[in-house]
């Protein structure tokens, strides 16, 4: 995988940058846990010139807040991730074979099929594991992007 040359990394949020759980307080406020190592991995990848986008089905302030903190573009409320991925690739005039998509569940499947490098966290839905070219050792929310950064930026 260290030989992969990509121009864009698209990340699902829930189940990739989180462990797919949501914590709900009595007042309805939702929170999630994110891995700080993923933040570091994103920084490393951005410093290497890689563009990163978070693509989420959810419309939730927690997703926006994390994207702002990571200084990455965020598209939320996406009901059709395949169409959104097509639009992103066309708008940015990218070669789809140089796009990596990291997803964990069935709503990521069609988008993953459109790109050259489909990646799934270790605990992804079994059908997503089948679609993925790469399966991380890390589970969602436990350093998936940090692992990818190490693989993509390795010199060996």
C-alpha cells in the first residue's frame, strides 16, 4: 500500500472517525468519541499535500465541529454518497483511480466502488469488507486514519 498515489481521501465519519456509537444526554445532545491519532494522521497527510473530505449521512454539529478542528472540508446530510463522490471527482477534475474512500457500512458501498482505493476499518459490515481493497487493522474510531497515514507515507 505504500506505493499508492492518491490525490483525495474521502472519509465517512461514523464508524471510521468514531467507533460508530453515539452518546445521548437527557437533553438530547449527542456526543461521540474520536481518536486523537486520527487527527495527527490527518495533519500528516495534509502536510504531504493530500486533500481530505469528510462525507457524512448525518447532519450533526459534532461532525462539523470535528471537521473544523481538523481543518478539512465536510459534506453532511448526504443521502447518496455515490452521487456525492461522483460530483466531488468531477468538480475537482480528479482521476477516480487516484481517490481513496474509507467507509464502514452499506451506505458507503456504491461510493467505494467508484474509486481506485476502497478502504474499510477492521470492524466494518461484512459486505463492505468484501468491497474493500484494503482493510485496516484498526477498528473504526481507533486510529484508522493514523494507520493509513503510516502506510501512505512510508518510504519502504
